[in-house]
């Protein structure tokens, strides 16, 4: 069993934060995973996968288990639909490309989201009007204390907006090992009405879009707005878009007639956190090597050697300023490891 000591995690988190793991092991098989969980000599174990949705603020005094399980298989299919099982270590965007190559629809709006498949249910990842729960069938997860493999269906996952049971009562109790998704093979449900997709399709001169066209449009939008983590350290959207009541929305609209919004239902409205942050003057601002991206204020970035503490301090400052100006408390989407 190849357990390494004093390993930098810079290459295992998309923020590029250089913290150390006291112990580190790469997990590539299910039997290996069970055996590592049975090790009593390491009292604390810390799970990391694609590292795309976390901010590390200190060294990890634990056995860091890098979940690198690979494989995509077709479980069921008929003329209209297919169910695929995806192992947790598969890169999410590469999975999306894999489905598009085979003409499977459902993930095209989720193109270019960083990270691995195993963490997708934790966050209930979503973009451009689509969430993971829309195609989710179930996931398998290994209980850390017992090594038992348990299946969670959609109801059991308790999906919410960027939320699930794995961020709440099941937090740090399970390791997701695979995810099963139901996708379409024909008569795809094309979702082009959210954000700038329709505008991008017009620029591409696409009148009757395919799932590949929608993916191409989403990729173009994201590449224009969001920095590549391989070039500038970041974790995508750092904050959730706040959902406010009708009463709060009316107050905001009265004081800010041009405020953008999405109507969730008759009583709730979603406000873009990026707009709130930009109105507070943070867009493009830099504080040493920690900063706010010049094209998208929702994205905090590491320009080189920022520490996790410095990025967290910036996030806290943004939180305070938005609360002071708009009386809205924006919450982190990123998992902050303190």
C-alpha cells in the first residue's frame, strides 16, 4: 500500500493552494478503498477528488485519500433512453464529451464544469437551467466507519439548490464511489432559455440547435466569462446566488431598478451574486495574489501564491460589503476547509 508522507496538495485543488498532507494515497480500486478505510493507524482520514469545489486554508494533518476510481459503463438502454454508471474519479467535462460523442442528451448544459463526477451529487451541480438531479438515478457511497456500500436514490439525496444530504446530515460519513444517470437517445429536451445560450447560438448562426450545439454555446460562454483553473487558480463560482422573498425582492427592485433576477416561483426570486459583488466594487480587484476575476465577480482567484487564508479573508470582506449594501447574506458555494 503506497502511502506517501508530507505531500503538497497544490496539484490536487483547482485553487492551486500549496498546503501539505501529512499522509497521502491514490485510491484506484474499490477493494483498495475498503482496505484503506480499515486502517486504524490513521485516526483521521480526509477525502479529496477533483479538488474543484474546496478552499484549503491549512495543512491537512490526516491521511488524504485521493478518490481516483475510473470507468463508464452502460447499465440499461432502450430506443429512447440510456442509464450509465460513472465511477467517481471520472472528470466531469470529459464525461459530458463522452455522452455527446454517443448522442446522449441531458448533460450538454453542464459542459465545462470543473471537477470529478463523484462530487457532483454533493453539490447538485448546475448551470444554465439544468441541475444534476434532472438526470440523476442514484449513487453508490461507501460508509467511512463500516466500509459498507450503500445506494442513494434521488429522494434519499435530498437535493436542493447546490445542496444535498452529503453537505448536511451525511457530511463526512460517506465516500461516493459511482453515479448513475439517465440520458436521452432521441427527442432530447433542449434547454436554451437560460442565460446567454440563445444569444450565443445566434452568434453561431444556429437556428435548430442540437445537443452538441448547446454544449458548444455553453463552452463558449464559460470560456469567455470564467478563468481556466490550469491558468489561474479558482474554484468557479465561489458564492451561491441568493434566493430572496417577494418582500425583499420588491425592496431591492425599488432601490435598484436595473437589478437582474430570475423568478423561482411566485414567492421567491434568485439574484445573481456576481451582480451584487460587482455593485460593491470588487470586480477585477486584487489583494496581493488573491483577487476577484476581471470578467466574472462571482469567481475568486489565486494569481499565483495566495494562501487559503487570504482568499477566505477576501470572501469574508465581500460577504460583509454585500450584506451592508443590500442587506443580503451571500453564502459560499465552495467547501471551506478550516
